[in-house]
């Protein structure tokens, strides 16, 4: 069956609001390493990895073997009403890696569900329905997580189960404080936070939730140290701090295992998902024990922490630690960022190149200024695909190309991608300026 026939069937039975990439969408029929193959047999170097989910790569024997071993037991599911060895072992590893003293872990099926869970915990613990979030943020597609998403393009409803106030900080490129030094930028954002608390809340806020690097928001982030200053203000009011590590966790940013560590902060809770499962559905919350244990009613997760997902996730975590993929992300991320920044001055459509490790954003603008250029981003998405490279797209205005390959990327593949990006950016730059 052709991709065109599959597309017609997709549109007949799936929602119109389910986004699809490319003028002629493709299916991923097979994959190995860092490469995927579409339904027509064409191979691509994958620099978006299932939205940062295939963090280790495709067809990894150690992960596949762990999943097969669990399948061979016949137990695909038992629910959290029973002891699950792989769930316990995985929780022990994550608790130890979190840096949160005596941490406890609860597993979910996705990042959205993880963020919904942490909102329930924080609001119950503080007995408050007030939440602080960053402008340009994204935390999921469910009712409460849409409510704390500070990006109109992904906030499908104005209805909300929580009262949300948004603060400055995550998107430095278009911030009103962008021309300040890093130290002054941080100080200005801390003042803004204090003013928001004093003027838009009753003071007894449940929590602030933030992505250390905003994923859907275009891989944008504040200067290192921002969250340390923010947490000082939060601590004055007793407000909990939650780091959304759904995209920044597991060493992807290179310099640290968790994104929040760049700021010298230990959060009260972290949420995680995506890369931990390397394609399997898993997410969760790791938190202070008093916060995790604050619920007074029974609860569980039917599928969260199931034997198959936790066995695969445990193998994924062991693989990325044993192969030091964090160091590889730091090394090759630096090469990619340096390469992109070198070619940027010759192409006016490139307004900003930013990121850490293998989490890189290229913000595209109309030539001669900083006006966002969604048309350039769409064109670049198509141009890279036509040359054999798959990339992502995001940002508040849909004008940022997102690069997030599997962390097992090789030097040769990084150079291959840089070559394709250089050709594609030059072609789109010429097209936009024509």
C-alpha cells in the first residue's frame, strides 16, 4: 500500500487536529541505528527520533532482548496491585539518579500523565489550586496540562481545573529582557516572578512547573542559574518547584544528566518520559517522599509501570549509562552547534542557533530582521527530507527547526547531517530572499 493510500485512510478515521509532517506524509516502516526507512523503501538519517523518544536508537539488541525475555514469561500485564520486579528495580535506579533525598517514584504511561500526576500531588500537598508556569511552555495535551501550557498553538481550551499565572524566562531570544546580560536577565525575571506572585495570586501557590529547556517551544532556555534565582523566591513563599524533564532528561543535554542540574537546583519533584522507554510507553514522577505520599485516598495505575515497559526502560537506562551516551551527546552536540553557528552568518534566515547536547534549535526569521518565518521552517523541513534527513519543527510561531537525534549518533552521521543542513539552509535562504 502506498503512503498516499495510507494517508487517505488516516484522514478518514483519525482527528483533523492530529498534526502530520510534510506535504506528502510518510510512514516509518523499519529502522536500525539512527536511520529509518519509509514505506517506499527510502532511508533517512533521523534527527528527531520520534520526538526525542528513541533516545538510544533503533533495533538495539540489549533492549529488544529484555522485552523479549519479559514476553517469554507470558506476563505482559499484572497491574500495580501486584509486585513487579522490573518496576521496583527501575524506580530504585531513577530515585538514586534524581538527586532528591529519599525520593519515591510513580510510573505513568506518558509525559502528559506524569505532569497531571504531579499537579495532583502539588495541589493536594499545598491545598491550593494555583500554579505558576513559564510563557512559551508545553506540558501535555490533557485537561490540566493544557491549562499550564503557555503556547497558544498547543493550548486547545481556555477551560482549566487550576488557576495559572505565567512568568518570564524560558524564551530568551524574544524576551523583553533579551538585551540584558545573563546576570541582569536572571535578576529581572526573578523580580517579575515576585511581582506575579504578589499581584496575580493569593500567595499560597501550589507549585511552579517548568521545562529547563522548552521542547515544543523551540528548544529555548534561560541562562544557567536562572532557576536557582527563581527557587529562592519560591522558597520564600513555600511554593514547590517541579522540573519537567520529559525532553531534557537521561543525559540528552550532554553536560548534565537532568536539565535542571545546569542551574544548581534540586527540585521537589521531576517528571520524566520519552527517552526512558526508547519507544516504549512510559513516564513518571520522582519526588520528595512527603510530597509523593501526601494523597489520602487509594490510587494506582493500571498500565503505568507495567512489566514490559519497565523491563525495556531498565535496559535502556543501563545501555545509555554503560555506553556513556551523555558524553557522546555533549561531544557531538558541540560539533553540531558550532557547525550551524559557523554557517549562520551567511544566511539571513537563521536568526538564532541554540541548545545543549543533542537538543538543538535553529530559529528562522524573515531576512533583515527578527520577524518569525514559519514559511522558512516548513520549506526547510521539506528540503532536509528531500536530502535524506528528518528533523523536527516547533517554537511559539512554528519557525524553529528542532534537532534531536538518538544519543548514539556517530561522528560520521553528525557530519552527514551538517552537510545536508548546510545545503538545505542555503537553498531555503535563496528561496525566501527571491
